[in-house]
C-alpha cells in the first residue's frame, strides 16, 4: 500500500495522532483527499458539491491551531484537521444543500444543521456534500437527477442508500468519515453494502435541526466511518440536547470513546426467531453465522428471542412513513404543485401517501407500541439483538428484483425489511463489516440495542472488530 493509501484509509484516531505530532499538516491531508476526489469521484459519483476552497481555508486555520501548543481546542477534540463529508440533505450555511432533488438544486441555507455545526466547531474540515437518493427517499443510491452512486467494490452494483455518497466516499478513501441520515436504513444499508461501519442512534440522541425532513417520526442523524472507535468519536461530538429541535433528548451523553476501553464482559446476544434469519443469501448466512459463532467462542452468550410483530411492523411502518412523507412535501409546497420536478419513482411513492387512510395510520402507531414492547421484553434477557444487516450482497444497479434463498423478491422491500424496525421503534442500531462474498462484495452484521444504550452496542461491535479487522480491506488502491 502506498503512503497516500495509508493516509486515505487511516482512521480518525490514527490521523489525529499524526496531526498532533506534526507528521502531516491539515493542509497536506486536505489536499491529499481533494486529489483523490478529483481522481475517483467521476466514476463513483459520491459527491455532488466539492468545497475545495472552503476546505483549504479551514485546513489553514487548523494548521495554525496545531502550531500553538497551548491551544485548548487542540486538546479537546480529535476532529481538528480531519477531512469529512456531509450528506446533502443536511444544511451547510452558504453551501448548496440539494437533498438530491431538482426542487432544491440551488438551495443555499442561511444556517447550519446542528450536527454539522458541532463537527465544524470541533475542527473537522468539510470536503464536500455527498450524493443521495432524491429527498433521501430511496434505498439503492440511484438518483434521477444526479445519477447513481456506484459501489467501489464493483461499479455495476448499488451502493445502498440513501446515505450512499457518504458510505462510498469513506469506502473509497475520499474522506475519513461522514454524517448521514437514516429513516428506513439509510445509514446501515450503504454501510453494509460498502463494507464500512454506520450507526443509527436512538431517536432523539442527535438533533435533526437543519435536516430536510422525510418522515419525522422515523428520521435519525448518525455517523458513518471506517471503525467503531471513529463512530464513538463522532457520536460524542454530535449527540446531545438541542433547543432548536424539540424531539432531541435530554439524556446524558456518555463518554462513548472511554466506554470502549472498559473490560470486556460476557455479552448476551439475542437471535430473533422471526424474520431476520429466515430468508438470506447463502453467503450472507454463512458470514453472519460465522460472526455469531465467533462471538460465542470469545465469551458471548447467544439466546433465541421472539419478536412476533416484526413482519407486521413492516407494512405498518410503510403506512406511517408514507403518510408523513406526503404531509412533509405538501406542507412545503413541493407536492403536488411541483410534481413534475420529481423523479418518477419518488413522485409515485409520495403520491401514495395521500391514499393512506387515518385508521391505517393510527393502526400503524399501535403496531409500533407492540413492537417496541416486544423489543423491550427481549432486552430483559439480552444486551443486543444480532442479525445480518442485509439479506443479500449489493444487487446490480437497476435491478428491481433479486433472488433470496431461491425465491424472487423486490429489492426495496427486501433491503428495507432488515433495517426499518429500528427506525420504527427508534432503537439504536449499528452495522459492522463481518465478511465478503466470493466475488468480493462486503457483508454486514447488525446489532440493535436498548434505547440510549449506544455505549453497549459500540462495545460489542468494537470487541468483534478488533479480532477481525474486515475494515482493513480497501476497495480502491
């Protein structure tokens, strides 16, 4: 591996150490990533807007701070001088934030989203805004207006969405980390398909102020990165109560990074009887089974648990989200007034929200209560639920149906089905790499935890990651 690749695929922790020791400067590091973006983004289509001038200005400021050893800011944050990207439905003041749409193609916010403001204040350097499904409403990474985001492990495969560009940028060494959103798996799905780590925190853990809403009761903001430790570092920065977001929680923000260093105990993992392990691609099943067996060998106790309303929740979550999405776009004056400006697929799915009757929406809320109660009952016996992140490796771009265990299934319902229960309940969930197919496509493992117990999820994921280091494989050299 070349020196450039070593830096391009280094973690926040590794780069922070090099920056602190002045082995590399923030300007040199930023220029390295901008060169890689120029070289690889045309084929990957991961970034919609590249903020070269702003990035270099921020890098020069970070460099000055590193030259002053008494700088308290330098001591307080490991993000100082770290080049990152942000999903393009997250507002960035003075920088266009399209949400992957034609309607907001030229929208330039006058405020920063809270999550971005926090990482910017921590000294992170914004390289650019990442591509996504239109209005974050999609799971494949294809976009009618800006083109598909290509999986760096196989350019003819989907990246997953909707935080597609964020995951691809990390997986291909175009940035160190990113912040995305997750309404039906939009952080975990591209993380699983692209071989990186992504966390959807508990609902309310991270402010959604300044994020283009999709389905407000299911929307989450969270980190994507190369390692579990990097996820902990980012979560530490972006989590917490925000007066600008009434849905944000007052729950204490733990020291997630320090929590990873606590002595490893015997974790109790729940393997659901229903849904998650039923229909899987054989290679996905082998990798996920192997990961669970390995955890058992290293001291984890695996118990079978029952979550009976998992399958019923999928339709209920669709009713709730579809109705909310229609309301969001109608209230904004976008739909149906500007229906022609949407891509066909997104337009049709938004329109379907008008046909969700009130009784079905309310029934969906009842299912949510039952599902959450069943997860809570399972958590009386276990620390986390374990399952494959996705039932299949990344399908081909444009594929509408796939084969799972000898049966045909639609790409969207198959992929969303493994991810959305955590959105519907608001429970935290993380995807970590757990292997590769024979063709070299990544496979992810998902852990779902108790509300506001991200610390335990991170510790379980970290204990597995340290033994395997799947994240050390790189898609692009």
